[in-house]
């Protein structure tokens, strides 16, 4: 059973470096790294890809490498034809000079680093016990930057690497030491956040059972999302304390429209939720957003489903009188419910309510280009790999 406060549903990755004999009986130095899309809570040996470390280290020395080239080289360097696609962070795992490497997207750590003055908070919290790396999209560029900064800033007492707005890397000569470093660093972040645990709490307005009118409204919303998505969708509602407390916040639009809160959200959700019930307006705004940012990126990009759901799968939403998840499969919706509940606090994000928007707030006016490069060819390949 995995610890959901550390990583969820395919996020994060781990690795171990081993020497094994190849088919010729010659020693091969391999990185066994988690395959893309595998869940750390349930992964077994088949979920790790054996990749030649010498090939990865040569790649790390290249001046540049496109996403598609890197994905191809990772597959070429994999020793087993039936192995999953290696994690896009395989090169980063390879360059760290430790046998065991763990990478997670811990709730507490992300809540600290994604707050205002997050980098300063991380420095105050950890001092020089971690190497801090500014945000770079996972892939070759991130591995290159980490190699450069780790080599120049590592100290004898360095216990981890903090990737701003992303997650944590720890390492060790055995699995226990690497894991214990993760727990130590995450616990410090949890202790720091405990000082703010009462923030945002307040009385919850009573909510009665859904009336026929409300149920009809929800059914109509599902129909509209299905129409725009071009396929039948499932909508599940929730009225638990967490959903209600968030949905009834007076500053809900301000918080909900800030953009992706974690790396897991970047993969599983769109940049902002829908507020109100105008699915067509949401889809139009999404298409315009994609067009604006596609012009800023070299190479051809593919726009995915513009409806208010997860890219290719489902979408987390929260209503004024409860919460709703939209998706194709109930198992996938269950994953998104858990993702919502594990979202770093404060603040929670990714919200929708079905009543009228407050004081003239509209989706088009509220939207902003907070995530650039969401549609890279590498991420599209990962969507295809994880949802195939």
C-alpha cells in the first residue's frame, strides 16, 4: 500500500543501479527505473525498465536533445523489449552517483514551495541540506540543469534535491537510507505547515439532499460535457466536509483559477476548472489558450479534448453544494477523487460550482496563461502510453 501524501497514481519514480550479465555473459551496468504510468503503490518487478547507464550518461553530455529524440534513445537503451517506457527522468536518476534514488511529489513539500515566496521558504526550512533547482519541465533540460547544480552545490551533508514547483529527489547507498531522507525532509515540511493548519477553516452551510431540480441540472451538465467531449462521460458528485468547505469559500474563484497545483495535476487536469455551466464557453477558451501557446513553441502540437475533464480521461470539479468528477471510467474517477483530497493545503485548487458565477465573473475573463508548454510532444507520448 503506497503513502498517498507522497505520490499518487503514476507520479514520482524510483530507481536502483545494478550490474547484470547480458546475453553474451558480459557485465552490463543497468538503471532499473520505474516505467512511465506505473503506480508506486502497486508496482512490481515488471514495472521497472532496465536501461544501460553508460548510454544514459553519454546522453547527459550532449548539448541538447529533443523530447522525441530522448524518448527514442531511452527506448533504444532499454535491455528488455517488453519493458515499459522508462521514466522521462531516467537520465536524472543515472547522473546521481548513488545506488538508490527516490523521487516523489509530496503534498507538504509542494504546498510550501508553491506558496508565495516559496523558494525563500524552502531555503529557510532546509538551509544547504538540499540543492534547490528552479522549475524546468521534466526531460533532458531538467537533467542537464540538475547535473550542473548538483555537482557545484553538493555538500557532504546534502540529503536531497528540491525541484521547485515539482518535487523531491533523495538518494542513498541502500533503499532504507534514501527513503528515510525522503521522510525526514517531508516531515519538516509537514511540521512547517502545521502552523497554518487552521487557515481557511470556517462554518459549513447546511446542505440538504439534492432536489429533483438539482439532479436534473447535474444530468444536464453531464450531457453538455459529453457533447463537447464527443463521447459519453460519467459524473459523480460528493458532499463531504472537504468539498463543501472549499466550495463555499468566498474567495473560491480567486483560488480555483490559479492554475495547476502539482505535477500530478499538470498530467491529469487542464490548466483551470470551469466555473458556471457554459461548457461551450469553456471549450472555446481552451482552444484559444492552446492556439496562443502553440504559437510560442517550436514544432507541431496536438490539442487534446477541450471539454472540462481530464486530458483524455477525466476532470476534477467541485460544486457549491458538493463536488463532481467527470470521466469515462469509475476507476479513473476514483483516482481523481483521491488526487483532489491529497491536493496540497493551503490552497486547494481545481474547482467548479454549478450555481451562477459571483459578481459577473466569467471564464474567459478569469483565465490566464499560467502553464506554457503543457502540450509538449513528450507529454503527449506519456498520455498515449498511460491511457492506451
